[in-house]
């Protein structure tokens, strides 16, 4: 790919390689996200949001004694 100095040719080569990878390659996940929450029991169940940086405060319901 990097054997040419011509940017248009290089772009074409990159496009070809990425297209082949997309069509023929097998992608296997090599990691996963593991989430844990720590809180007092009075807080109640804390659901997890689809994005780890979001905290769904509207879904947290306190436990009534």
C-alpha cells in the first residue's frame, strides 16, 4: 500500500484492502465490558445504561423501609 507516492493510487489501494477485510474477514471480539455498581441497599437497584459514561438517574428507585 505504501509503495506508491501517488495519493490517489494509495487511496485506491487502501479502499481495496478495507473492502476485502469487510467482505471476507472474520471479526472476533477480544474484550468485553464488565460493569459493577456498589451502593447501600437503601439506594435500590441501579440499572446500567447502554453507554458506560451515562448514569440513568431517572431509573434509580430508592427502597422504602
